[in-house]
C-alpha cells in the first residue's frame, strides 16, 4: 500500500511537470503573458486598476495574486492598485440572493470598474457563468479583459482581449500552471511599472492613450 501511494505521488508530480514543460515551450503563452503585463502596467501608471475574479481554487488564486500586487512579490516597493472581487461575503451573498450567482462579479465591475481598468478572469473550464457575465460587463464598459483558462478555452476565449490557455484538461494541473504564470505576471508588471526604462516606455503609451 505504501509503495502504491508513493507511486501516486511520483505520477502526479510527473504529470504536473509535463504541463509546466509544455507551458515552458509555448511561445504564444509567453508572448500573451508579456502583453498582459504591459497592458496592466500601462493601466496602473494611468491611474487605473486591476480587478481579478475566479471560483473555488481560482478564487483563492485571485486573492493570492492581488495580495502580491498590493503587498509585494519579491522586493519592497510601493503598492500597486488591485482588487479581488471574491472577498466581500456581504456583496457576494446579496448579489447572489437578489440577482443570482451568475452576476456576483459583473455587479461589482458595474460598481467599481472604470474605462481603462483591467479585468482578469480565471476559469479552468473557460465556461464559468459568472466569469462570462463579468467579461461581458467589462467589455461593455471599456475595461480590457484577460483570461486564464485550460486547454479548450471554453466560451471565455471570444470575450477576452488576451486569453492564456494551459495545455491540459486536468483541473489541478491547470491551476498549478496558473499559479506559476500569476507569479510571473506580477513580476513582469513590477519590472515594467518600477523599472526606469520600462516605466518611461509605459508612461509614454499611457499619455498617448489619453
């Protein structure tokens, strides 16, 4: 029994490594992540914010990522403006009760979002109804949309300005890769936002967008 369980450990780690290797070799994912980071840094430098949402483990990811933005990832630096739409139990239960769970994120975007903001929706299936409604709400408000999802991309692909798909259909391995990319995403935004050359470049882009 003990050897069987150890084999499960090795098998699952090998599967996780295979997914991460596939992400490592996927130039499209790399390019999309860099573009997402540039867009986000540009928005933050222009006075806008990042909003993030997901369900279950992806809700935890949303809060984790926002914590890295507001607190720090690797080095001390000023806070970056970011909000997780998964944390206010009174809003979530009120909207869920009054309007339905499908609208728990869209309603918050309606209240808090502004043109020029960034919305990052996380859904391993790409078909979470409340993420789809939020993406629709965001696009209608002039909020740029980024998606993190799995291999199929689901319905969210057509609603995202940038959709990053992990080459796996296994939820836990998709989430493991999401977390790795979320950390790198924050690191890239930090370097562009606070780096001397990067910040100058993005401020120029922000000024041109006004």
